[in-house]
C-alpha cells in the first residue's frame, strides 16, 4: 500500500514479485492519483496517464491495481480516507500489508503509512462499517524502507536479486516520471532505485535486497 503510482517499484516490487512467484495473490494499492507530478512539459490529464503507467507495471508483476484516487499532497489520516481503505482491504482480503514507514520523507508517504496501520486494524473489526463483512483477523503489517534509506533501521531484508530486471522494467513503465529527471526538485529514479537495492543488498550479503521492519505490536505479530 503506497502513496504514489511509482512507489512500489522503488521500495517493494522485488518482494511482491517473490511472493507472486511463490503463489500469492498480490495487489498494489495506490492512494494518490499522481496528478501533481508534472514534467517540465505538462501532460494533459496526468492522473489518467499515471494510472495507465501503474496498471502496466502491475501487469508485468501479475498484480491487481487498487486505487484510492485522492489528490497528491492531500493525503491525511482522516475518517473518510480510512473508510475507503478499509473497504479496499475488505474487498482484497490481504494477509499481509506493506506500507510506508513513519520515517519517510514525503508527507503523503507518512499519511499513507498511518492510514494503512489504522485501516488494516479496523478492517477486522465487526463494529466498524458493518455494511462490509470484516476480515477474520488483522493482516500482518511490514514497514517499508524509506526512499534513499534515511532514518530507517532495517529489521530484516528480502533477497530480490532475481527480480532486479523486473523492477527496472516496471519503473520504466512510469515514463511521465522518468521525464522529470532533469527537474530541479527531482532525482533520477533509476539511480535512486539501483543505489538503494544495491546498498541494502550489500548489507544483507546478496546482490540486491529490499529492507523492512515488522510492525511488532499485540495481535499483529504472526507465528509462521
Ligand atoms: Zn511517493
């Protein structure tokens, strides 16, 4: 569960690809429309373009695309947004949610993380939105690495060495964002992603890795 259409690729796509290969049903839940990330030559109806880019990336992985359709820069832990995400969780029925860390740089990322934590708890509460049947139990919750790894102490790593090419193919679907590489307030995404999976891989003793923390609170921990 991420804020923007290209966040999965940067932070967790390799792990999702491993889960998919092992037989899991996987979905990307993207909360914001991506409507404000314009390149220097503006793209008409950018939200629709970015939705198409995210759908193409999800298809490469074999994932379902679920969307919150909220405007960029306006995500917050509100009752309205919780209710929308709870309905999404009750539709897809995840056993594990992967969400942005509270230490991440972008306000939408931090809001998405807070929403994921609340909604993945209340989605199993029968008294909350009784018009949708609740999940049998709360899904597990993992916090993702932060963009550029700032302020994030990994709890564990997932070896994604086999899925590096797929991560690049998926990122390459996001042409409207890759077009921003020369913008003053933007960083070349391929470099950001490669630096991160390589550094986390070096820490874990493999070619490429993604880092996570388990949300280790009562009723959210799992015995495997
Ligand atoms: Zn983002």
